C-alpha cells in the first residue's frame, strides 16, 4: 500500500501527516493530545485524517511515530523500579557519578542532586572481573550471583540492569548473568550494557543502561498496546518509532532499547525541516520548533543535522546518539507571572498544557499564557483555530493577560508585548547555544520556524539572530509529523578501540569499521531493507593523547585507505579549532569507532503550488488591528491556502492556515516560493 502516515505526539497537540508515495498527495490533521494515554490521541488523529482524505485506515501500510513516552517517563520520575548488577567493588558507580554541578560558582549551594534511577539498596555486586583488554581475570561466581538475584526478586524490581567493569571489551559475564536472571525472574526485562552501549567509561555506560531499564516497561507496554490497536483498525500495518538521532527503529527495537528514543519527538521536527529545505534549495538552517509546552532548536549544516553523542533529559545525561536539539520551556502555553518578591515579569517554564490550555482556548484556563498574549496583540484569528474546529475566546485571553498588566501597572497591550518579548529572548538564548557557542555565525544560516506557535514568533527571532530568510514551511504545525513520515530506518554499532595513531594502522581501523557496518545492518536486513537501499556512514571519536575530551568526526573509509589516519586527524584538528580556537601538535588517539546504516528515504517530494505575479490580493480575508513595535497599526489577514508562487506580502500581515498562524512584522516582506514556503526578509530601502 502506498500510503505512509507520520504521527507526532506533543504536549498540547497530536499531529498527523499522511502521504501517498505514488503521487505525493498529502493530507494532514491536528487533534488535542491525550496526556493520560498518548495512544488515544494517535488513534483520534488517524480517524480524523482518514475522514478528511476519504480513505480507509486499512489503506495505510506504514505508520512512523515520534513519541515522548520515554522522555516524559524520565521527566516525571514514573519509570520502573530498577535493580542493578555491578562488578564487586563498584556498587556506588551511580552515586559517585561525575563531579559536575550545574549553576555556576554558586551552584553547589542550590543544586539538589536527583536520586539515581537504580537505588543503592537495589544494587548488588557480582563476584567477577574482566580486564580492559577483555581477558577474564576472575570467573563469575554463579552461586553467589543467584543469591543476589533472588534478593532483588524479593524486593519486587520491575527491570534489571547489568553493567560490569570492562564488559565493553568482553560481554561473556553479562550474557551469563542474563541467562541466570531468566531462570530466577523470567518475567523481568534485562538490559545489558554490552548490548546497549559497548563503550568505555563506566559511569556513562551504567547510567545509560539503567535509563534503558527505567523507561523500558512503560515504553514496551505503550508500543505493544499501540501496535495491537493499529492492527485491529488497519490490518497488517508496519509500525516504526523515531530515534533520537533522526532515524527510524522497528517497534521491537524501540521496545528493547528505548534509551535511543529519549529525544524522539524533537528529532521529527528536524527531519521534517531537512526534507522541506532540500526541496527548496537551502542547506544551512537553524530550526525553531515551538509547540504548546516547549521550544526545540537545532542547527543543520550542509543538509546534515548536527549529531551529538549524549542525550540529556532533565538532569539525566546518557550516552546515546541524538540530534543536537536544545530545549527551552517556552511554548504557546507557557504561563506568564509576576513574582511578588521581584516584581519582574517571568514567562515559563510552567505550561497550561493541553488541559485546560490557554485561556483563549475556552477550556477553563485562567492563567495568562503566550497564546493569550498573541491573541491580545491581534496576531491570532479572532474566531477559531484548526480550520474552525477550535473556537477562540478573546475576552478570556484579555482577562488573563490583565493580571500581568495590573501587577506591573502597564496597559493591556504593553503587558502582552512584554510577555512575547520575554519568550522571544528565551528562544534567542537557545538558538545561541546551537550556533554562536558552537562556533557558527547565525548570519550564515536561514531560520526555519514551525510547530503550532513557531511562525508567530519567527520574524522577531530572525531579526534578533540576523538569520535570513526566515522560512515558514507549508503546514508548519504538522512538520514534525512530516519528518516522521519522510525519514529512514537507521541503526548503528560501535566499539571502543583505544589506540594512538602511531600504534594502529589505517587498515586495522577500516577493518573494524566494516565489521561494525555488518553488525549495524542486521536490524535493517531483518526489516527486509534491500542491501542496495542501505547507506553506510562511519564515525570516529578522537582526542589528543592525554586529553579527556572526545570529539566525533566523520570517517570516510575510502579517504582513510588513500590518505591514512590523517584523513580523520585533520578533521579533528579543524573541529577543535572551531570550538576552542586552537589545535595541539601532539599525538592523536582513537577512542571509539562507529558505523551507521540507513535505509532509503520515503519517496515523496514536496508539492509545488500554482504560479502567479506578486499581487496577493486574491488571498486577503480581512483587516485587523494589531499592536506591533510599540504602536497600533492595521494588518492584512491572508488565507495561506490561496497564496500562489511569486506573491509578495508586505508587513504588517497575518497569514492563517489550519494548523498555524504566521506574522510578518512592519518593515519586512514575505515571498512565496514554488513549494509554498514563506520566505521573510527585511525590506531594503533604497537611499
């Protein structure tokens, strides 16, 4: 069946993107999320998009899903009761952790360290020892281990983690412990560090594997339930889940290794932005995904998203590949408040969420939010959102924002403008983290804004960043779901291989990389992805000898064969200069090698729209008063569906569509390109 469906579950809305791979026809839908059970919102969205398209659910052959189940499990502390098996003498590995305290010089005064996800009282020791080269120093004492596993069983653990010293070099003892655990407690899922992350650094390996166990039962239950419901409604449908690194995993892999899904939701937006940007001819982008609860930002260079080897959720950092997305608590539902102690306006990170939502939604919300501020400023339609499905209450929004106006002795308009200015500054700070603080000049990048609230704030952020053009893609509110539907199956395999360049050879490194590629391809082979459709890329984690810092560089096997290890060493020097302004003339050292295997992309192109001249008057809906740049003015309201390629929209303007609303500020112009993107730039005044 040619129909592929992407679904993204956010804190406020669930977005659906349905595409016919044969002719490229696209259907979208947006429904409220159901926080108590995300699958209900998914099923509601599928039902709605099928009604909109006239299709049966059984016409859909493939569902690609970005989910926040794993993320929310960590953030809310609602994961499994985890037992941990470590090597004798290493029981406090999670408690010792790393000596890092956030918050600057005074951070140690106010920092409350969270409890490990595997408590010390449920951590037991295995009498065994493996050397760093994989040699067995002391065999596993199985009798002692059984007693300790019986102890954990009696404590009612819901998941078991096994992380032994140096097991990255030899996983035999971990595998044997799993076999014994299957006899002692057959119903308990077991996560091995050798399977989850076979790399050096004991704490990072332990916390990553424990996190996998912590979220695994809840993710496993969610995926099993969703799969069952999808098959009841859609027949023999195939389900894949978006990984944190922007690739897709099979439902079975997602259930077994959910630590790779911790940033699944934000990754979908970056994948969707990449898809749109490639069609429109842009390769360097900053992305801004603003939803109801938070905003995610990322950097794309040369049509490749920046990948980092760590994923952070709350104050938990694990060793798992993810798109370098930074998140800030700034969304349409972020609540504005004025603390009595300081009298200074604050926005977020608390959010009104989906229930009750902003006051403007008319669901009983009373607190002033960013959405309410935009309503007061005149930036939102006066009556409804979601194509008329969600009625708006302007009076309720004004009453909510009036709380801030009264507390600060400001007019209603100025209070609303202050709320928007502060949330823009919060997002500006996040964009700086992925650009300026990583050695990139934001003026060299376009800014693509999406999510339900992103286009409302995009022009203002483009002005702060000097990133032009600001790109508003078609259907920005469902772009994350389009990313889910247009990405590719992906898996990776890694190995710790610590060698100075002078102590190894290009041939040895290439042999290991190719062996890892065969290992990573296993899951794609099991998904019937033809070898001809598989694309392999390689990475190496390098450092200067004697240095603790690792930097990841791409490893071109052919270049290594031709040029030797200098092919990756020169990349490392350049990256080090970009980040720290200098390189060292010392030995370089390989630490980890990695192979990434991807399947083919979904075969769908962004649809082109009808061409016309620069006059957009056929799309005008109305005029309405807005408060912009400190004064009232009249803005023209346009229907995006009626805009044509070549149209030019002079600000102030508001552009409405089913899933979002875009704002063009005074002194700016929006050009409509062949794909329906709005490209916003400052108007250049001739002297």
